[in-house]
C-alpha cells in the first residue's frame, strides 16, 4: 500500500505542473486571440492583455521547465544523456614531487 501511495504522489508531481503549463498556454492563446479578434469591431479600440499574456508565459515556462528538468535529471541518473551532460567527477589531486 505504501508503494501505491508513493507512486500516486509521484504522478501528482508530474500532473500538476503539466496542468499549469497547459493553463498557461491557454492564457497566452486567449490573450492573442482576443487582441486579434477585436480588429474586426470598429466600435472598440483593440487593447492587448499584457498581464494575462505574461502570466501565461510564466505559467507555461514554470510547468514545462519543471517537467523538462525532471526528465533530464532522471535520464542523467540512468545514464541516458550525452557525455557533455553527465555529472563531472572531481579529478584526483596530482601527486607532489
């Protein structure tokens, strides 16, 4: 039962940032769509929703960055990454003399 609960928590750690990234993408899309759709209406002046757009970019970057970092560190632990991304081992000190 303990393994089941720990796996469920691990899934939540990936689902929640994924939902945040999706919600951020939707905020970006909605702010752009609303701005461009207002050009057809002559009764109003189109204005861009900067706060919604920046919030969407931030949410998308945080969610995608968390998932990308999780995958990168998992692959680094399992030795799936290119040699330039592997952890650097400290060099042994040079012998004196």
